[in-house]
């Protein structure tokens, strides 16, 4: 059977075989006279790798006899015929017939003398001769292999540089959210036009082009795995890390859960990295979109509950070989399914963490427990939203804004009319722009909307009056009536003063590198600013708006007919109560737990100068019990550190952050990590605790750019690879493409090897 396959292999027709265009023949030696050949030909090897004797037969010299050789030999003939050798100025030889001294038709042609009839049909005729077939059989018996081509030809290698160039092209597409499977071959074609023929460098044979979807996906996987391996290696080296996760629905209506990680690197820097995106509703072992037996479906598959989330996170931790003993915190968006005290996902994850650390042989072993955290940005959003919901005047203001946005956004004619009004009055008003959308899901977006409306208020009211007069639009008339009332203008000014302050706090909370120490400082400062704004007088601001509108024929409607009386009444009934409610909600939602109170006390410089040692030791014991740290050693370190800070002087630590920065720095650059190792460990834990899940939210925005309506059938693994490259991939000039190429070459046994450097 093997011999018949080899016989068919040597007798098959190549798809690249082309009939020679040469008209030269053995009967027309004159054509050879005009042919230009290289006099230096390479040494040929036989099938066993030994050097062949000289292929030049007697009388082959050009000085003694003119050979009947045409210029029509095509090297594509050799792709499926490893036994075929062409020698310049001589002709074609068969290494098998020469090796076993076979003479087709009793002639020396193809053996000791070349075949000088350079035609494809001549080669095919030789393949069908009995002598050639006997040579094939003898070679099989000699080498005991099913593939003679592996014996006759050494494997063709692909240079690392060529594959690096191909990987770099694919990386560029992935990094810039360009469809990779369809555009990778096109990009290689563009490179060819620009003078860099990457495709020809990596192409081997007729089918090894490495531009198929399968090959591209293998490239993508290797590019992603190099990044993932580096990140996981750094996390495993750290003694403290925390996870953040959140979920969203993508364009294919698949529930996606993104996992991020915070950890301290060996240099003491806080790092935030993307880890994984998972189909939250896919049952383990049954990817989304695959059919499953209805009897196997359970609540885990159908509902995104705490058990589902816990299973996904736990499976990721264990499959990634991450340590439960160094998991210090879990950050979520604060939904009940996440933070429930009895059956929340965080509680179940911590239970699994404790279970994996339990040692029956060592009942006194310290057990580390991760601390669940509610996203500070979400808490801030809820605090402001709930404060506004208790005041009817603010709720009416929001409804007017939403109606105003819909009035213009749903009509190109109305939007054009507003733009025309602004263009006509640009010298006097200097107002440009459109009405923003007051998002319901992002209550703090109301602050941006009020700022924009305040800038274009007069032109909007003029535009609405034009719509009322010229088109008799009742909606426009109603909006004009509402927007020229004192309550609307006063509420606009109040929110314009308050919400930007809260928005700045939200922007601080959403920084990747922020820690809870910075959160407390920012929260204290914002509370002080809001207390000042509660006493501010809006009379001047409202008066300026009224004068500007009256100069264009628009009159404000006051409740009592007197601006000062209306401002005082608004301040008493709305302004002060609203700001006080915001401050109250902030205090309620940002209450410290015992753990966070202990952290705040330990890393406060004032407590080391003026605090009581016993009190600090109690806080240290609370943290040690929670995070599995020896109490006795830690309390001794805190006492020593207190004396050290006192002796160091007032300028040793300028801010509260200095405690964390100095304690978490590498021992090579700071003496604190060496002198106070357990206190430094607590500092690292404090820094990695996740104050928000904003990084997950940013990934959702990138997800929408990657998985679009056109690419809605994208698989889960592909989405994960693309999002990792997009989020964590370094600039194209810094990526280690050689590592990715090496990984790809080692994934499986490949017919063509990579010449690794």
C-alpha cells in the first residue's frame, strides 16, 4: 500500500506544471547557441545525502559539441518531483535512476548522460517508465519510509525574520481594531507592492502559504499568549493581588464578563492588567452557541446568578495557577448578586478561597480572606442620583432636558434651525453647539449636559420660539414656557455649580492607579467644597441669564415677581437641602468597614506622631487576622516604626501616600521593605484593594469597537485574544515578536521548520 502511494506521488501531476514556452528541440541545436548559462553549477546530492559523481558526461563540453538544451526548464516541475535535477548547460538527471543505475529503454539518458529535451512531457514520460518505478521501489526498501520526498530533499526552513514580519502585520491589524482574518492577506499584498514581499518569504510549496483563517488564528493565539504569560508570571511573583470583574451584553446578546487584576510588581509599583473575558452564561465544557441536551440545562446556564459568577471566577483562578493565599480583594459594581452577604458571588468566592487553604494536618494555619469592595464610582453615581430623586424640581428639570434633546436629535430640520440661529447671532451671542443627552444610566452625565445647555441657552430658546411661530409646534411652545420659568433657570445654575464638583471626584475615582488612601483624601476635599456651595448666592448668576435673554426679547417668569425673594426661597427649599442630601449620601455609602478603618489608622502619619501605640496595635491585629499575617511580629514592627517616624523628623513623610510609596518600594531602593517586612506587606495589600471597576467599563467600550455588527459571530477565544492585544499589547516597536514566532513553531510538529536565532 505504501509503495503504491509513493508510486502515485511520483506519477501525479502538479498544479503548477506548465508546458514550456520554448520551441527548442533536440533537432534544433542552433537555439542552444543563443542561450546564456552559468558555467558554475552547484554540487548535487543523491537521496542518501552523499555527493553524486560528476554529472558531466563525456562530450558534454561546449567546446567539443553543441548541446540540444532549451531555455524552457521551470523549477516548479521539481516541487512534486524531488528526484529531478537540472544542471545548467547540460540537462536533466534522475537521482534515483543514477543511484540504482537504471537505464530507461536501455539508454544512458537520465542516468550517466542528461536528457537534453527540456520539455515537461519528457519528464512525465520518464516518470512512467518501468526503470524509474523500480528505482522508487528500491528506495522504499532501503530507507523504510512512506515518503521518499523526505529522504531526497532536506526540509525547507522559514527564516525567523520573515515570520516576524508576518506577525508584525497581524499585530498591527489587531492593535487598531481592523478585521484581521480578511485583511491580513491584503496587508501582505500591500507590503509586496511597497517592495517587501513577505508572502513569498513565508510561502513554501503549493499549500504552505500561512494566509488561511486557521493559520491566522494560530498567529493571533500566539501573539496573545505571549502577553498573557508575562502578566500571569508577574502576578504569581507578587505577594498581593486583587481581582475586579463586571459583566455586560455584547452585540450578539451574549453576557460577557471581564476580569481585571491589580498587583504590586517587584519594583513596588501598582499595576492594573486585563486578564480574561468570559461568556458568563456558557456552561463549563459547552461553549455558547453549541447545542446541549435539555436535560443537562440547569439554572446555572440560564441565569446569571452568584453561583454562575463564582464558578467562572474560581475556574479562572485555578486554571491560571493563581494562588488563593495572595488574593487580597475582589472588586465589583455593587449589585446584589455580587455583594450579597448570604449568597453573593464575592462571599462564595471567599468561601472557596478558605476551603482551598484549609489544611487538616495543620489546624493552626493562618487563612487569608479576600475583602470584597463596591466600586467607588458606582457608589458616587448612586449617591448623587438618589439625592436628586427626592426633589421634584430636579426631576422636572431632567424631564425637560430629555424632551429638549429628543426634540432636536430626532429632526434634522430643527437641528438645522438651531444651527442657523446660532450662526445669525454669533456676533452677539457667541453660542455654538447642540443639546447633549442626559443619560439615565449615567446620572453624572447630567452635569455635562447642564454645562452645555448653560452655554447655548439663549439660542435654544430663540430657536424654540421660531419653531412655535413659524410651524405652530406645540412641543416647542411648551418647552419655551418651561425653560423661561425661574425654577428651571435656578435649577440649571444649581446643578451647574454642584455636579461638576461631583464629576471631578468621579474622574479621580476612575483612575487605574488610584488606591483607597487617595479616595479618602479626595472624598474629604469634595465634601468641604460642597459645604461651601450650600451657602452660595445664585442671584448674580440668574440675573446675568435674565439680562442676556431679555436683550433678545425673552422675558423670565418669576414666582413672586422679585428675583431676590425667589432666590432665597429656592435656596431654602432646594439648594441647601439638595447639597446636604448629597453629602449625607456620600457619608452613608462610603462608610469604612473595620478593615478599612484599620488600614486608614495604620497608614496615617498623624497616628505615628500623636497616636496611641496600643490603638495602632489593635488595628494591626485586626488586619493580621483577616489577611493571615503573624500578629506578634507585625505589632512589634508597628511599635518600632512609630519610634522611627518620631525620630526621623517632620519632613520624613510629606503626605499620607508616602507611607504606602516608601513601604511598597523594592528593597533595593528603600530600607523600609527590609526593616519592616510585615508592615510593608500590609501596605501592599492596602494598595491593591480595588476601589473601582472602571477598568472593566473601559474594556466594554473597547469590546464594542472589536465585536461590531459586521463581526457579530466572533468566537469567545478570538474576542479574548483581540481584547488582550488591544488593552495590554505594547507598542508595535516594543512587542517581542521573536517570542511569539518561537511559541508558534513549538505548538505542533510543522512540516517546515523555523530557523530560530
